């Protein structure tokens, strides 16, 4: 599933008319793939795993999931694209 997501994303970006702009959006969106993959791994290792006793026991899987989510939130926030519309809106509000 991850390979299909990555492959389809790169294929669509490579066939776009504005290749540079498309790749900028792909680079800014890798946090989505990281979120899906980390949720899959944490679910497998945590209390929803197929093992009789999970590798990461109950309270710690929630703590680790919260820390990973915080890290991915910060990564997603900092990898965003500063659009011209946002600059105009911030300038009108007196922010820039």
C-alpha cells in the first residue's frame, strides 16, 4: 500500500505540465505518507497487534503514538508551502 501511494504520487508529479511546482507539492506532502506508515507500524507493535502479548504494552503505545503524532504535526507544519494568497491575507491583517 505504501509503495503504491509513493509510486502513484511520483508518477502523477512526473507527468504534470508544471513539473517543478508538482514536485514542490510532493515534497511538502511526504508527512501524509509518514503518518499512514507510522500508524500502521504502531498499530502492529501496540495493543492492536497480532501477538499474544504486544511488543509495546498498553500505556506506552499511546504515549509513543502521541509523541510520533506531535513530531509528524510539526514536520507537516514546517513542510508547508507559503502560498501567495496566504502572504496577501497576512499582509492585510497586518501580520507580515
